[in-house]
């Protein structure tokens, strides 16, 4: 498109559009083409590749998730991060139980109050957390919700040591889950896998023991299938 066509499509003055276009060209999101036209730059293609790669994750993960459900007899979820929320992209429920959570593919939950969210944030510290989550305090859903950078950073530090993040009644009292990050070829965390249950049936000792081991093994298998070859937490 030409600058004039861009300005018309955006409903902005030509001068303002020119400043935006100049910035996007400098950042390689746009490129100049012959005839005073602009097209997508390499960074736009990179973003597209990252998005398309996330679409393939559920296909890769599903057989591993099925096996994890068999091992734990609990519901297993896979999610990605969208801003301050986790978005469920795959879910395999265990046998129906009296107490269940009404979640499905596409459901969104707050990053800071979920094990999935903490697993997705595991590589972040301090200012990075503020950039993602915004000014503190963040919303509290129960008395156990981590609402500040300091509190969340403590959890993330422990999660990095153990390789997993645990949520014990931070989103809703009685709900308990454990999550592990899934990494791609570059080593970036692109998704998180969790096993969700409730505190009335499953003690923390079980979650931190056999369930943790099974979850870490499954997350490692999915990451390997996505091309990751880096170090993994000792199982």
C-alpha cells in the first residue's frame, strides 16, 4: 500500500501515518517497496511464524497429555499467555467427579493467580513482571492470591528451582494445581502444561511427589517434540 492508502485505511492524517510508518520501517515491521509502496517486513513475518507455531502445539501435545491423564487420573490442561491472561488451548478431562471446574478450550484466567500463569512467567523477574501485569497490587481472588511483584517473584524463584509452579487456592479456595513450562526450539517458554485437582482429594505431598515427576516428564517430551534440546529440571 502507498502512504496515502495507509492513511485512508487507518483514518489518520497523512503526516501522523508517515511518522508511524517510519517507526515501523526502522523496526523492520514494514519495508519500502518500489513505487512508494510499503509491505510487511521481516519482523511481521517472525510474529506470524510464532503465532502459527502455537497452533501446532496442541496437536503435538495431545498424545502426551492423554498419557498424563491416565497416570494421574486428573484433568490436564495446556495454555499460552495472552497479555495478563492464560488462554486454554487444549484440555483433557479425567473421569467426571462431583467437584469439577467449568473450563474449556478458549477459557481465560488471570496469569498471576494460576499455576499455568506462573509457569509461563517462570523466566521473568522484577520489571518484566510489571510490564506484563501492570501496576500492583493485582486483583486478589482469595486470601492466598499473590498480588505484588515481591510475592510473585518469591513463587517464581521457587518454581525455577523445582521446575514447576504450584497453585494452592490462589484463584479459588479448594482448587489446587501444578504446572510446568513447555519450550520451543529457541528455548523460549511457549506454553504451560498443568494437572488440576482439588485440595479435598489430593494432598500437597502427592502433588510435589509422583504428580510432579509425571508432569515434568510430559512437559519435557512435548518440548523435545517442539525442537527443544536444552537442559531440563532433574526428575
